C-alpha cells in the first residue's frame, strides 16, 4: 500500500500523529536538546550533527520517502490542545509478502514522560498497522533495564518473546535487548517477561 504524506494522520484522544515537517525543526531540536540526559541512556550515540537543520531536513525527506514507499511510518506526536511536539514513534522495517510485519521504535521528551502519551500513541499505531496497513506482526525491542519502555509495550498488548544478544549499539556499546511482539490474531495469552 502506497501512502502520501497528506493521507497519514492518526488522531487520538489527546494527540495528532503525523509525519515530521520542515517547520518542526525548532521544536524538535529544543525538545531533543532539553531531553538529552533523559534520552541518551536508551538510544544509539547521537551523531555530531544530530541537532542541526541539515540533519533534520534529511530526516524529514527520509520520513516522506519511506511513507511513499511503504517501508516506514515515522510520526511526530503533537498535542491537540497547544500543538506541542511531545516525541515521535516510527513503524519501521515494514515487510510485506509472507511476513506482513514491522518494528516499532519511539521516544518521548522528558517533560512529557509518564503521562500516558506514549501508551496512547503506540495503541493508535498498532491499530493503524493492523487495520489500515494490514500487518500481522509488530515487533519492538528495548533494553532489559528500561522498565518504563517494557511497561508501555506490555500495556499496548506486546508480549515478551526473548532476548537478542548484542542487538543494538546504545550509548556506544553493543547491548542485549528484550524482544516483544504484538500479533493481530494473538492466542498466546499473557507471557512472563524474563
């Protein structure tokens, strides 16, 4: 399924989820900069130009190209009441054919953490993936010690599936990650995380 950027908008109770726009640069840079200490323990090391306009422009072009090609769905979380950028969520590595799967990744700015925004966003993206994109499986991975991320995934219906050794470089080191998946037709019941 090919989508244009005009057609991708997911409304939730408190937010609009939409692709990034060039006009988001200042808000994105400020939120990432101000949340740096909160975010960097859980993310790959930021490139030297991470917060530059050029890097952001490349990010916007990548987002729109990925949506048009059906390979990813990168979305910003924008609060309805005041158009504040809260964070971002991406349904990435969308695979068609027999897999019909994708991978979720997300971040929330420090001032907006633990207020239910990411749970709301993940739930909306999962619903969109299953109903509009016709995916069957949505995966996610996080560091084992990231209790907040694990909890948000479990609340959204993701179930623990195991551990991937040296899955991603986080803060400059290869780190193991716990793997989760949300299935459109899940009959597994509750699973116990390791």
